[in-house]
C-alpha cells in the first residue's frame, strides 16, 4: 500500500483538479519543513516531480511548488538533486528554467508565484557546484539574477543579495567571472551601504559609470539590515583578492 507521502505526491503528478492538488501541495510544503521528511521526499524523487508539475501548462499550484523546492533545497541532497549534478547531459537545466521564470515575472504582477525562487538560489549557491553553475559565463545566470535587485519585492531583493554573497565565496578562483557582470554587480553591492546621499559630479567621476549614475538621483535607502550585511560581506570577500575597485568605498562613507 502507498504511504501517505506517496499518496500526496500522486495527487500532484496525476491530472487532479485544483481542489485536490492544492491541499496536497500545501501538505507537502508543511511536511517538508521537517528535515527528516524532507530527506525522504528528496530520496523519493520529489524535486524531479515538483519541477515536472511546475512546468505543466495547466499547473495552478506554482507558488506552492516553488515553496516546496525552497524547503527541499535546504538539504544538500535536495540542492544536488535540483542542480542535477549526477547527469552531465541535463546538469543545470532545472536551475536555468527557474532563473528564467524568476526573471520573466516581476513584482508588478498582482501575483508573483516565482518570488521565492530567490530563496532557492540562495540555497543552491551554498554549494560549490551551485556557485560554479551560476558563475558560468556561458550560461549568464548571475547577470540575469542580479538585475532583479531593482525589484521592490523584499523577498526577491533578499534572494538576490544572498545569492551574490554566496557566489563571492568563489572570488579567489572566479574573480574574472564576477567582474564580467560588474555593470550590475557594483550597484547591487554598494547602493545598500551608500544611504540616500546624492553624490556630486566630482565624486561620481571616481566611480564606475553605472554606479555613479545610480548615486546621482534620489532613491530610497536600503534599510534592511540583512541585505546591508550581505552586501558588506560580499564586498569584503572580493576585496580580499587585492583588486582596486573598492577605493570608491571611501567616497561612500
């Protein structure tokens, strides 16, 4: 006889009506907060099932499935499953799909079912395999992700900030790949610690153009302490490599 977990999963993967699949998804999200049950789900292929159902055209439980993936990827095995590390032919495919969905939907939408993808990206970037995937210049994933830092959604902003910070742990070996996205990286790292001061032309002349432009206009300061801390940690990790773009930090004090 199937277990309760197997029955819940069957409601997701079969053509069940929303009044059946939605409660099943909610139950799985709640159960996956228990690390032991989450580990069992991962072993039973829940990550693959969630991704398959997520991208069915008729899927009506997108937000819940994304939240389920957030919980599952808190486990190393769950992150590895999402990264598809054991199959070179499809390695990174799931993540690329999620990043594409994350970047195509915005906070402007009445419903933002993919906003929790930011938390998934934070989870997978805690692993070296995840960081290397996101920093791969041929895939261009980090550039897409960073651009979401302009979102008004705090969930998106925190997800992007945390992902950047984690990727900066690869700065020693992948500094050039980080600098490839400097056009978006510097504003995302430095604006959170710059306050709302408007800098004059002389000050801005010492900065990268994209940062100087952002600092020349009125803006809301970033007040979230978590985002500010993550930005400072990322800056510190990059500065350890002895590069010089951080001389401009003195102008932000």
